[in-house]
């Protein structure tokens, strides 16, 4: 058990516990974001796109999650309650008959051999099933670029949150160490420790301080 544990108040123990919980959460989320930044458009998952598309590209989102057919019935996505993977991996382009049975409508692909502009592909009236394989890659890359900036901003937020909790944790520990040092008459430490804990030692009432390095006593301060 840490020697300072018995000196901590209930509030300090609670604060320390919450700091550790928050830091683990910030670290975990930050690592996930960094992993996403290291992957390309081919690794984009629906969980990363769901809220993003709902907010920025509702036409795509509505068609991915199913939408309502002509009879008023809601079509639920094929995989994980979404058609995203079916669309992303071009399953409809490889098996048109299966697609027509799934959607209840014939597939209509782009009649041009060249890709349409990104503005056309992201228009509100786009039929996502009309996109060619190259056009889908273009759209995914565009989303990746937008998501990447959001992820970078989130990494910065997570890093700052981690640092804030670390400083709060250090404040609690410093106060516990101060109360511990108040109980002793002699404080011994190395030059490295002296440099590290100088602010803390300034808050401790006058004690005998022994500073040494490699077994050699450099200073004794009453």
C-alpha cells in the first residue's frame, strides 16, 4: 500500500479514482482516433459514419438505413441494420438480381464512363445505387478527408483532457506528500529528486534536508 493512502481524505480518494477513470477513457478514445487516422477509406466503418452522414449527408444516410418503400413499409438495412457495407463493397454491382430482390427496384448505374464530380455525387437527390465503383471510392475518400480533420480535432481535445486530469491528480498527490513530509524531521533525497520536488519542499515547514548524489552528501540544510 502507498504510504500516502492513509493520509488521503475520502474526497481526495474519490477525486483520484475519478481522475484515473477519466484518463483511461481519454487515452482509449484517443488511441481509437489515432488508429482511425492511420487507416484509409477502405477501412471506414459504419460506426464512424452514422452520426456524420446523418448530420452532413442525410440523403446518403436515409438510403443506407433503408428508407420507406412505395407501400409505406420501412426497409431495414441488410447488414448491421444498414446497407452501407452492401454498397461499399459493391455487392449490388456484382449481383444485380440479388439487389433487385432486396430493394424491389431495378438497379440504375451511371451511364457515363468517367466519374461524376464530387458535387454531383453528394447532391441531395442522388441515388446512391447509381454510383459506379470508382465513384463510390471517390465519395469514401471525400468523407475520409472530412472525418480526418474531425478526428484530429478530437485527438487534441482528448490530449488536453488527459493533461487536465493528470494535473488534477498531481495536485491531490502533492497535497498528500506535503502532509506526509510534515510528519518527519529529516528529508533525504537526490539532486534529481530535489529538482523534481522543489515546489513541494517550499510548502513544507522548516526541516533538515539532506541532498546527496551517488552516495556523496552534497548539502545539509537545517
